[in-house]
């Protein structure tokens, strides 16, 4: 986009805010709401509002508890719930834009049909027509293939509200289908922690305030978990030192006492070097490694034979002296903790790097300690019924057996009884390739919900090809994303303020109710209502073809997710207690593994894991080299401050903060390529290319380019034109597919002329 266009976009936005035209744009909000407050106007009077409890359902550490203020049936403003000590009354800037999301003129308002996928030739259709067309297609697929494996679901983290698992339930209620499994997010680290500890289970983040030493290792909480920052600051006020290890001088790094600009993908070497130094200096917690762990002697022998601090320094680019000093400080401070970020494990050797860091911290005895620990994530508060998700396929459904033949005919030569059918798993991190490769039957139809594959999946050009193979694509969305552009039918879905659900976090230990605060705008329906509508259409055409209830009540379905375990864990007598505010899990200790009984096969911390070896890796957390460079620069595409993946940045309110993306490049690299600050550049590799303005900064390493992922409504910017689908090492054990090495990408850059 040219600069002038950008400026005029901004003008439109300001004009929209200031003129009566905005009332129309805001979808019929009473004009009085838009009137500026007059001087001398009555002070804020809470009794004028109805207050609702909501929760931010985005895939974010913070999963904020929200208080929503409604008047005249309209959300007036939102604030962070003060009852949660984690949210503590404040939202991030993204969260404060929620009222605009509900009333954005850009929302998808009705079911729509695109005549000619990608043509832009959209026409409004009724819900009946939309569901009729979809049901006809599903029945057609079943007739042709004898099963529904040609229907695939692409869903991930657009909305983590528990009842939104009804989308999976809807698919199950049709029969056995194809499912994209795994996660692009954190799987390598999950498996790594499972090998070492038996589960992924982190301390309460609030107890970080008690740490005496904190290493933030490959995470950027200043942007990605801003509510956690207060615990880092509190710890520092009590004398803790904070070290950040990241290839980029992030805003988190800028707040640290010490920053190590590590060579990406070499954290394993660094952690092993630190472990070796603990051995050399006699700083190992002997009690922990002998009583609470197995395999330590083997690991120590590996370190002595293969690792020195100098060896580590050479690989990771951190001076040996600094490695020694921080290792000694970390071992001397107690409690000391490492926050292992998700960005760090998105590498071909990501899981092995997490294991090496776990091992270093274990050697210092900081696991199972309040204020200590290797913090990665947890799912300890997710014990819902998953009633919405667990639906039964219709009687007689034919599915996947692991050896599917065409048309659902299976060859059981030995006359054995067929195994129970299942859904066909496809690797979410290779969405494009899986669609291209699927056979017997091919993927004919894709249902997309809470997922934006064109923005978030890898190798965009390949995805374009893959979508051409699909006979029908249905997107359930709020905005006209690039994925919607690649769809035939789009169904408008509610925002969190227009539906009932319940939310928990994979980081903190709070539980929040999400009440319906306002009626759905336009013709939007919740995922739950959409499932019921589809069931109606299916059963009208072929009775018994879909088991999903045809009438649903969102509130009732929310209530069905609660059980005794949840009530006990959170000290609730009823879900209605949550109307007074979010609740925190009652915990024996803020420390995970506080009894030092680990969930591994041995029941101990496993420096040496047989399970890991059986799964094709080393038993010990040995050094594994990263992906070989194939072009002059490494490209990293981490998470953006003003958006959450493909969400938020598209809102006009956000454009004011983040109007345009950049490729960030080091001054020396820019000089070598004759790139001036603000010049347009072409960044390219074998996957594709992106044309984007350069920002020269010494916050990035000389051999590295950075582009933050984000979706802009008016810009043709997509980092996935440069990111391939190369797998990370681990993740298949717990999530069904390995992670993705999205930070192991290599590119070149050249100016294209036309600077500022
Ligand atoms: N290059 C690169 N790629 C990455 C990453 C990276 O760092 N770099 N990060 C990866 C990571 S960590 C993750 S978690 C994934 C995230 O990938 P996704 O889960 O696909 O990401 P989102 O953009 O959060 O959400 C997807 C869509 O859900 C829609 N949505 C929101 N609410 C609802 C709802 O209530 N119902 C329905 N039906 N839809 C809704 C949003 O409008 C949005 O278009 O991306 C991965 N991809
Ligand atoms: N504002 C905002 N908040 C978010 C999100 C968002 O998109 N925007 N996304 C949410 C989601 S789904 C997730 S998964 C989390 C992600 O939370 P984080 O894990 O904190 O986020 P990332 O930006 O993916 O990666 C963090 C850092 O890892 C660094 N990194 C990459 N490779 C390496 C390496 O080899 N070694 C080291 N030491 N560091 C490395 C990157 O430079 C980056 O600064 O945040 C959540 N919160
Ligand atoms: Mo993520």
C-alpha cells in the first residue's frame, strides 16, 4: 500500500468517529451514545449500566476476565475484572477495542455465497439456503464415498470458549470425518516436558513475584502476556535479577537487567553449557538429582565428554564469562525460575532445546519450588465435561481404520473384525500438503471455524493450490479474511459478548464465566446454533443423518460443561457464583510438582527418558543442531504487539496504533544490501515473496530479518508467503503431530525502489 492511501485510510477512520455517519457504520447504535460528553456532564454512575461477566477467549496466556457495561442493549465499554488478581482491573489495548469489534462495520452480517471462489462476487443468502446447500453437499459426499472422510474440519484457536468445542461435536454428529490434528503453537515443548516431568505443568505465574532470579527464555511477555509483567517487576523490587534470552531485543528484553542476544536455535547448546558449569563448580543440588530424579549420572557423563562452556559459547554467541556468571548467580539464588517461551521451541530442534533447559533447572533443584520451576504452560484447570464436543456419530457410520479403502470398503483378509472406526487425522501443520495428498477419499469439503489458515498456516502458495482441489469451502467467521476470500460460503458468527461460554487459561489458574451480554448483531449465530441448524437441515433431508440436537440453548450448554471436579477445584457451589466475579483454583501450593512426585514412568524427574528414546529421539537431552541455512538471512515471524495472530489488527481502531508492517533489518545488513530506512524491499525464498517497507534497527541480529505476523484489512501482507511447513522435532506424542519450525526460515532481501 502506498503511503498516501494509508493516510487517507486514517482520515476516513477519524472522520468516521467524528461524524453522524458513524452511527450507521456502527450498525444502528443510538446516536446519543456517540455524542461527546459535555463539560459538566453527570459523573460516571454504575447504576445506569447492566454489568456482565465475560472472558477474552483468544489464544493468549492472559485469558482476561472482563467486566462489560451495557446500556440500551449496547456494549458501552469493557474493563478488566478487578476480582482477578491476574487481570487486576486492566485489559491490554487489544481488549479495550472489543466494543468496536462487536459494532464494526466490517463484520460479516449475513450468510453469503461467493459465486466463483475468489471472484469477490458475494451475494447474501438466507440461513436456510446456506444450510441447505451445505447439507446437500455433505449428503452428496456420503453417497459418493460411502463415508464422510472427504469432509475435513480445520479449527484451532480463534475462540477457546469451552462450548465452542461444539464444532468438533457437530462433525462427530455427522459421522467420521477428517480432522486436522496437532497445533502450530507449542507441541514440541509439551512433549519435551512430558518426557522430563511426565506432564506440562507450570507454577502459578503469580508466584513469580517470589522468585529471586528469573530467566525469560524465548518469550516476550511485554507483548504476549502483559499481565505477567507485574510479577517480574514485583520480583525485581524484592531484589531479583531478570535475564532475557532472545535473538531479538524485544520490549521484554529492554526491561531486563541482562539481555543475551542468542543465535536462534542454539539454546540447547547454551543450556548444556550452563549445566556443565554447574557440574564443574559443584553447584548441583545433589539431593534433588539423586532422590527425585533418574539418569543424572548418565547425563553428567554426557556433559563431561561432550560439552564445555567454551563449546557452548562458540555455538550460541554468548561470551563464556557471561554464561559462567549467570549460571553461578542462578544456582545461588533461591527460588530461581525459567520461563520457557513458545517462540523458542518452534525450531527443528525445539523439543530438544526445552529438554536441555529443563535439565539445567532440575540440576539446581528449583523444580517443585514456589517461585521456582520451568514454566511452560498447564492444562490443570481444563477438567470440563466437554459435553459440546463429545457427540456420537449416527448409527452405522463408516470411518477411518488406519487402512481405509475407497468407498468405505475395507479389506480384512484374515476375516478379523474391523477395528472401531475413527476420524481420519491430518497434520494441522501441513494443512496444504495433507489436502494435496489425501486419497481414498480425497478431501472434498472443508469446514473452517475458529481458524484462519491463509493467515496462520504455512506455505501460502501451496495452500492456494490445495484449496483449488476442494469442491466446497465453508468458513464460519466474523470478518472477511483471506480465508473467507477462498471460501464458497461464509456464515456470520457471534462475538464473545453475544454468546454463553466459560473460559480458563493455559498459564494462570483463574476461571471466568462468559455471559451473553447483548443480542447477536445482524444475523450472526453462535457455533452452537450453527451446529443445531445444520442438524435440522441434515435431518430434514435424510432423517437420522445427524445426531446433533436441533434445538439448543447456549446457557444450558454452558451449564452442562460444569462438574463436581470443577466446582471443588474452584471452591464454587454453583456456576452462578461466577456472576460475582472470576474464581481461582484452590491449590495445595503455587508450585507445580510440589510433592516431587513426577508423572513420568519412573515417577521421578527423568534426565534420561526411555520413552523419549522409544519415540526416536535421544534418551538424554543431548545437543541437536538446528536447521541448515539455505539463504543469507534467517527470517523470524513472531507475534505482534497490537494483534493476536490474525485478529485485532484488522480493526480500524487498531490501525491507529499499528498502521503498517515492516521488515526489521540490522543497519549493517541494510547497508550491504543498499536498503535505506523506509525503503520498499522484496523479501523472498523458495516458498514465495513479500514486498514490505524496511525498518532499520539494531534490535535484530545482523543475519536475521524479523516480520511480525498480522492480518491487515487493506494490505496484502502475509508472512506465510515465506514460511514453509518444515516440522519441529517433537509434539506428535501428546498432540498428534509434531510442531512446526516456523522460525527456521531463510530468505534474501533486496530493495525494490521507491523509498520514502
Ligand atoms: N508465521 C507464523 N505463523 C504462525 C505463528 C507465528 O508465530 N508465525 N504462530 C502460530 C501460533 S502460536 C498459533 S496459536 C496459530 C494461531 O492460528 P489461529 O488459531 O488460526 O489464529 P487466530 O488468528 O487467533 O484465529 C483464527 C480466526 O478465528 C476467528 N474467530 C474468532 N472468534 C471466533 C468465533 O467465535 N468463532 C469462529 N468460528 N471464528 C472465530 C478469527 O476472526 C480469526 O480469523 O498461528 C500459528 N502461525
Ligand atoms: N499481543 C499478542 N499476544 C499474544 C499473541 C499474539 O499474537 N499477540 N499470541 C498468543 C499465543 S497463541 C502465543 S503461542 C503466545 C506466544 O508467546 P511467546 O512465546 O512469548 O511469543 P512469540 O512471539 O511467538 O515468541 C517469543 C520470542 O521467542 C523468540 N525466539 C524465537 N526463536 C528463538 C530461539 O531460537 N531462541 C530464543 N531464545 N528465542 C527465540 C522470538 O524472538 C520472540 O521474541 O502469546 C500469546 N499472546
Ligand atoms: Mo500460539
